[in-house]
């Protein structure tokens, strides 16, 4: 950690924010203008998903104008459609286009992404390209799942389980789907919401008026609407007609809807022709009217109003959503249906009549029973209309607005930058051996023992921590220093890293990065330790290590060792081994930068890993100390580049996610870890010391606010009172564990920030827990 001077600046740090409770809940209705990216099929595409997505857009615009919607339709480049009022289109079978649009959505700064999911609308087998797409999105993800299968294929199950892990809220339209998501797909109950499919609000009982308009006066009209295909069960309805018309010759069956385009592409109109032939064979062709069109919603509603009984004889029973069923119920139609999921729930309590599937006899019996008893049919229609009042568009829009508002990350305020974190969390994770690695929630997990990385960081914290008595500081300094000393293996010229809880080492040689961090810690301890004896110990071990350690090859290990050498040089500018180490490391990083750079990629490697700002930080510090101005310039340039990659369109810190590691020239937004915020703050501090440019101080403050909820999920990670810190931000919010790395990253970030925050920053007030609600 660079020891930077304080600067007086009355314009900086004037905002004082309250410290919020861990249990403070966010609002559930939008209180301000929000922008949402809406992804799915969209008009003029003719399918149920497109109709639904278009309805969502229109009804939210009508009833909740405070929610602005940017529409991103899925399109087929081989059969493109002309869209209006959309932000962009996604070529459904092009992986690169998903990446392009995901980047555009991220750069637009939307508050949430609302994605309609059906296996058939995305590219790849079972629509698996949706996985790559959601992984690239940074804003909270809202899912509407139009199909939740009880017995999915292995691929279908994998796709849906992955979507569930990325979602902040999930909307389904049946309780059965909700239960399946919880029991079979691992969805947390708290993110699931059942919202009835929306439906129109029209007056009740206008059948005769609309029959007259369609020339159907005097007929008892049955109707089925939707894209035709074998899954509709229409052959069973047609086979029921002889028994119906024999008893009620005024009956007429209207089959409205185009043949499914996928079916047309495979076999033309062969399926429709088979149905027509069946009707002719049964002698009921004159009792059927075919309307081979996909109707716009207003015309569909007019035709629905003209029917008495709506039929959905679907043979498959897993269908969890049917828009036309919702429409028919809301318009007050008597519905006869097979017991698929949506029908079972919407038609419960005698709202409609459920019949066994694949049975023309059951259809005929149910239809005749209603036509035989007009009063009973009218009573069923009134019950349906009453049930539909809960699904009309104003109700749906209200529920949808709440759904989105619950997903959107709440705005959080950081406490004063000068508020000193408590050390209870650090000490709770520590014992006489050192600091334990991991926790389960807030409880230390002894199963994973200790590691050099965390004890090295803990020793660095003891060099700068405030609020400790001299005796307590010495107790813990010596515990962590003893761990570092014990980790040195002179036989191999390397530090060990992992130790079991019983104090036995798991290895003879640790990773290069852990070795580099140990050297950095020794250099910082020599430069910063309040106790001269501890500083002397650190320099002695530092010199011993430098004489006996083979050269490091990992870029981050080299950067860590350079930072340790720079710390020694700040106290002893003539220390020859440190000058040599800094020079050797600087030459290597400059060579790597020359090899890795390209016009859009000002970086040392083709991948962006962890602790990224340490590489430019090492060049900045070494360049300043050794008079290598071109190193400093390169460090500032690359640090500015990595900072730009880690700032969202909403001006929030968005660290490179751990899921990005090993992805060449690409990176993902999750999982975000505290170590990255610490690196950003400390590297910005080094840049501030060299340049005095306020940009670096502002960037450090942005990274600091990330700990307190100013992030993509509004997740509060850090707690001033205990000094505790959660393990990061996931697509669903905070990782509840509080491991050593995260706690120490938060603690060290505070003290690094104090090197660049002016003394005029207001002092903290008393506050409570700062953890996720």
C-alpha cells in the first residue's frame, strides 16, 4: 500500500450518507423513471410469445409510463421482419449478435432486463444460445418462463437451471410452474412470482351483437383459436361434432388461426388438409368455419365475443400458459378444456369445465350439457367473467410494475469515507495460528484451514489499522508474521500457501502469485510496520527470500514482487536487490504490454484475470521511483483502460467478474469480488500520488461505494460496525459468506482511501449493520 499524503479539498466528500440496517427492504413499486430492456419475440411476428411481449410493452406504456421499455426482438435474418419502435434486433441463431446486443444493453444503462423464455425462440438446440446471452448481461434479470417442464430433456433442464441461477426475479403464470421451479430447478422461493396472463377488459354478455356482425345470428358458436398443429387436439373436437349437431343442429364450430409456420415449412398445409378431410368424412364439414389467419388482437377479441363456448382440447397436459384461454375467461365465455396446467388453475371452482384428454365423447358430453341448459351455461359465463377481473390489463400491468421494481437494484448511499471499520470480523476469523480462509455465512469454516495469501494481507492490515492498543496490534502482527515465516520453504526457495487446521502444510510449494504477494507483504511491513523489531524481521526475511527464490513468471506475481520492492525503496532508495527486482519486473511487464496490445485492447494479456489493476500499479510506482517515465506513462494508460472496463453506463463500479477468467478478449460481469475493488482503490491511489489528477480519486470513491450497494444488484456487502464483508456480488445479489479475502479487501480499501480523501471529509455518525436486506 502506497503511503500517500493527505490533500485539503473542501469540494470533495461533502455528502454524508446514513448507515442503513441490514434488514432495510427496498420498495416494491417504481418510485422513479426506470428503463427496462424487453427481450423476446415481438410484433409483427405472429406467435403467442410475440403477442405477449407486445402486450407487455403496450400495457406498461399505457398504465405505467414511468417504466420506459427498450425492445430487443429476436429475429430470423433469413426471414427478417420490419419492426418499429425497437432499440435493436437480435439475430436469433448468431452467437456474435447475442454478444453485440448484450454489450449494447449494458452500455445503455438499463435498470433491468426482462426476458421472455420459451425453448423454441432462441438459437441453438433447445434455444441454448440464451445461456451465453444472459451470462453477458449486467443489469438484474427478470424472467418470464412460458414453459416449465416437469420432465425436461437433459439439455432443457440444464438451460432452465442456468437461467434460474442468473435471475433476480422469475415470473410464471401458474402455481404448478412455481412449485416445479422450487422443487426441481432449485429456484429460491423469494424470487418467484405468479402473475396471471393479462387479458382485455370488455363488457360482459355481448355475444348476440358480435354474432350479428359476423353473420352468425341464431347459431350456438363453439370456437378454438391458435396456431394449428398436432398439439392442439383439434381432431378430437371435430370427432365430437356428429354427436353435438345431432342434438343441436344450430351449433357451429369456428377454428381460427394459421397453421404453425414451422409446420408449414416442413409439410405445407398437410395437417390442415387432414382435418378438413376428417370433417368431410364425418359429414360435419358444413358445421365448421375455418379462418386460416393469425388475427390481430382487436379482431381476435371481436371473434371471441361472438362465441358461446370456447374449446381447448389440447392433448398435452404440461402447458402452463395459454393467452387465448385467459382472453376467453376474461370475456366471460364458457370454457371446456382438457386439464393442462393453466386450465386446471384458471378454471378451478367451476369457472370452466375440465374433461379427460383425447376424448371426443367427453367433449360432446360437456358441450351438449351446456347447450341443453342455457341457464347453467350463462351462470358459468358469469363466473368466468368474474374470475377474469383479476387478470385484466390494468391488474397485469400493476403486477408487472411491481415485479420489475423488486428486481431493480435499489439506490444505496455509502457511509462517510472516513468511518473506520471495526476489526471484530478480522479477529473472529483469527486464532493463534493465523487467519482462517473461509466462512459459512459469518461463521469461520475450519475445514479449509489457512492460506499464505490471507495471512499476508492480514499482516499488511496490522501495519496500518487504527483503533488497536499497542499490545493487541503486536499480538496479531506476530501471529500473522509467524505464519508468513513458517510458510517459507528454504529447501525449494518458495513459500508454501495452504495449511490445514491441524497446522500441517498441504503442499511444499505454493502458487507463484502467493509467493509474489508474500514478497509484497514483507516489503510493505518493512516500510510501514509501527514496530521497529517487526520491520527489521520483515527486511531480513525479504532479503533472504530475494537471494534464494527463483525468478517468478506469472505477470501478477511479478507485479506483486515489484510493489514489495517499491515499498522497500521508499524507505531505502539504495536497496540494490529491490532496484534490481523492480527493474527486471518493469522490463517484463513492458514486453508483455507490447505483445498483448492491440487497437481496442490496451492490456498485458489476451485475458483479463483477477487483481488486474496491480499490473499498471506496479509500473506506475516503479517508473516514479526509478525515473522510468515511459513505464509510468504506460501504467497510467493501462490503468485508465482497465478502469474504463470496470465502470458501467450508470457510473457504477463493475469489477471484472471471476467468470471472465480465461476468456480471451472478453469478460463477464459476474461474480464480482471485493479483491477487485481493493485493487482499483489502491492502484488509483498510486496514480493520484503521481499525477494529482482528481479522476483517480473519483474512481477510488466509485469502487468504495461498490461495497455499500452502489453496484449492479444494490447489494450491501460491507458493515462498518464489525468490519465484515460479504464475498461478492452474484447475479442474484450478495454472496452471504464472509471469507478472509473479502474482509481484508474491505479493511485495506478503507486505509488506502484515507490516503487520498482530504481531512475535510465529515466524520462518521453512529450506524448499524451494512449488509444485504
